[in-house]
C-alpha cells in the first residue's frame, strides 16, 4: 500500500499531470521552480495562513490571564496563596499534555487536531465563568493548560511546512503578533466589560463567557481552512500545492516524514545539545514570565492605580512587545545569522527594564521599566524558528517543540512563587528572581551561539562546505527520515 510520501513523490514527478509545477528532464530529474511562481504562491500562503494564526493568538492572549486580583479573589472566595496556585496550575496542565500532544501532532491530521483543541480551549474558558470557588477554578485552569499545550508547537510546525528557513522568523513572529495585540487592547476589553451594570453576573465571569464563546466559534473556521500540510491546503489549487511543497524541500528538515512517529528521532532529540541549551534558556527567562504574566496587573496596581486602571495601564506593555516583536523578527529574516544576537538583545533589554522596576521610585520610570522588562517574550517566535529551521526530522521537531514548552511551563510554575504576598506591592524577591533568570537566559543563548558556530565549523572541516544538491537529491534526503545530526550537509542557522 502506498504511503503519503509515495503519493507526493509520484505527484512531483508526474509528467502527464498538466497541473504539476515541476517538469522532468529526459533523464527523469525534477527541474526547479521559477522565482516568480514561488513568490506568487508565497503571497497566497501569507494571506491565508498568517491571519488564521493571528486570530488564534489573539484569542489565546486575551483569555489566559486571570483578571485583577482583589476583586477576583473576593468574588471567587480565594484566600492566601490560592490566587498564585490558580495561576500556576494552568502550567501544570500544559506540562502534563505537552509530550502526549507531540505524539498526537505527528499521528493526527495537524490542522484538524489544532482546530479541535481551540474549540475545547474556548469551552473550558467559558467554564471559568461558572466557577464558585478554589477547587473548581483549579480544575478549570488545569484543563485550560491541557487544551493550550498543542497550539504554539502546532502552529510552529505548520509554519515550518509552508516557509523556507529564511522566511520563518518573520512568519513565526507574525502569528505571535495576535498575542501582542491582545496585550495591547485586552485591557480595553476587560475595562469595557467591567462597566456593564445591567448583568447580574460579575464582570470577570462575563469576560470569560464572552471570550470563550468567541474562541469556540472561531475553531470552526480553523477546522474548515487550516491545512494539515501543503498538499491539503484548500486555499491552493493542485499546482500551487506542489509549488508550496517544493519550496520547502530545501529546508532539509523532514517535511514529508510526518506520517510516522519515529522513536529513534525521539532519542536523537533527547541527546541534542542545542535542544537542552534552549530548554535551559526557556526555564530561566520564564522565571520572569511566570511572575509578570500572573502579577503584572498587581505590580502596576502597586504603583498607585485602581484595579481597572491597572488593566488599562498594561496597554503600553503590550505595545512595547509589539514593537520589539516586529523589529527583531523582521531583522532576523533580513540579516543572516542574526537570530541569536537579537534574542540576546531582547533578553538584555528586559534585564535593563527589570532593574528600572526594582530601583526607580517614580511611577513613570517604573512603568517604563515594566514595558521594557516584558520584551523578552518576543524571543518565543525566534526560539520556535530555531527549532523549525535547525531540527531535522518531523518527529524530532515535534518532540523538541514539546520539550521547549515543558521548560516554559516549569519556569512559569516556579516564577510566581517568588512573588510573596508579604512583600506586596513591590514584590522585591520576585523581581530579583526575574532578573536572575534573565541573566542566566542570556548566558545560555551565548552558549548556544558558540555551539552552532563550532558545530558548523566542525562539519565544514570534516565534510567540506555544504554542496548544492539537485532537487532529486534534496527530495531523497527529505524522504530518508534522517535528522539534522545525521545529515552531513546540514548546517545550522544562527
């Protein structure tokens, strides 16, 4: 029985199909695409894929954060450290489902699986509005994390399917844009719902119900339009699907081996130094993210604002993330070998912001510091672009993405625990821990930069510079099931 790979390979070499974008020579070799045709298909992919991701990212960013602490705790009957645990348990659910999800991502139709998880995510968010106490909130938050575990890794894998290594940083940043926009206008939405006086429900319940319903409704759009792979993209005709497929064969990252979960690739992922350096970086910087995500409105309220005004004041934080996201993702796609340098720049910028929050006394200075402190989150799409560009083998890439988000969860679980209630409103221990995590993160990025450079030099010394391959040879490599560490002509982007 023919596998999906056999069918794709036959299509690429089918000289009798007038819709095929490739032509074969007299010897049966596949000729390359024209640049104009490739660009036309790229524009069409951008117009369809990126808006789908943006909308999903916006929904995710709008609904994840628990509303302002004081009112929420009073109306949901939370006491002591229960608010912290309601924030942290989300990441326990995320952590618990990350590795199982990496298996399902490989085995199930990816677009349909992601649409289903978005639908469930919205339903669980609506359940938050019915919670009456600590136990029910803990359950809802845990399963919200379970539902979200597939989204970012899945979107990153789809980005790797449709875009070349050079194109990926700005596209990874583009779909993460929805989160940043949600941070900008999320405060306005929360404030607007907070002004509703005709409903018998508390405003935070209305917020969860409305955002959850919109998210679940949007899942039907994803189910109909989001593709499982380039060959299943309904917004492309048959010719354009094959163009999309051929464009990314040059990535050497195993686009067409995503129909089988390969155990040997799992072991290769667990032995790969680049993945562990990214894991250590992710744990470290998310000590800051865990606290700032859960307590940023509280920290801002500590500047002397009311709860609702504190939500609105967070808008500049999202705006700062938006600017740095567009700047660094754009530069990473334009300037070769700049991804890690830009990630280090973002991390150091956040360290400066954290020092400003910790040391300055005035509102304006501390607010500016908080805006700057949050820009390290712009490294998430750049981290994912490193995985999609530098990890060969679909199973290995899926496991690497899942492991990265396990690290993300660990940092987010630990981070809020440093924000001690006894230190309200300045939270000095939490800010010190966040600053230390960012410093460690920058150090691990420098180590990863050194590793990539030395590994590329080692391969050049042993095997010579990576030679140009014919499309036939690249196709055979893609079908071989080999990982980046097994392909002698693979070189890491930096």
